[in-house]
């Protein structure tokens, strides 16, 4: 998500992805309280970018590479206005499942995978985490040939299928937004994320 938000304001030409990734991962690891050693990240990036630490590299070059990562990290922080509060859809997948009954474990696993794959798209900066979570379960149910009607909602929770809105933790979500999430993921899985009719020449 950090990378998606960064490129909303900057160009790929000015900041190549392969160069930015180590800095973004380095920062994300600290945000999620799972810090990683910078040298380890640079070594892992040796096949994807110019910041790789290769055998026989001089200490001077290694220092330059590390300083570049630190510089990019500061640029990322400034670009995001130091706002690193990130809400992931995963938690809402579990919360929604708890509000429904007769949910197969396979469906939950499938929804989790859909959420993972959603970060390959721009959904995380277009829609709220709750909307993505509902869309993930919706798509997982559809792929399992299981309609929301069959999930037997509990309490005040309305099944999303066929409705104009639903609620997650009291927040009312727009059904058209959920439909768009599902549509984007279907295009991703079909290898047609950017259909020709959506491309302006």
C-alpha cells in the first residue's frame, strides 16, 4: 500500500520501482513492528534492482547503497505526510465471517487469497478496507458457487448478495463499490486488468 500511495504523487520515471522497493519494504517492516536488517533486504533485491549488494562490492559502494535507501525512505515519509496508519482488509474478513454462519473454511482461505492479490491492483487506494473485505468474500463465495443467501446471516447483518448495501462493524457500504472490487479482481485473474475499452489512446 505504501508503494501505491507513493506513486499517486510521483512518476515511475523519476523513481524506478526496482529502486524504491527496498526502501518501501524497509519502512513497512518497521511500521508493522517486524524490522529487517537493511543489508538483508538489499541482498534479496539483487535480482530485481540496481541496489543489489553483489559479491566483491566495496565498502564504499555498500555505504552509498545504504544511504540511497535512507534517502528514499525519507522521501516516502514526506510524500505520505508521515501518515502511516494503514487499515488492512484482513481483519474485516474475519469480523464479517463471525457475523455469518455456515461459512466453509475453504471460503475464508479463498477470501484471504483474494485480499492478498488485491494489492496487485489499485483497490487499496480507491476503496476502504471494509469494502475490499466484503468484495473478497463475495468473490470467494461466487467462485465456490455459494451465494450469500446460503451463508445465513446472524442478527442485524444483511446478506450482501442481491442487496443495495450491507454493514460491517456498523459502517454501511455501497453495493456498487463492492461490485467494482469484484470486477477488478475478476479482470486481474483473467489477465485482463486493463481492458482495451478502458484505455484512452
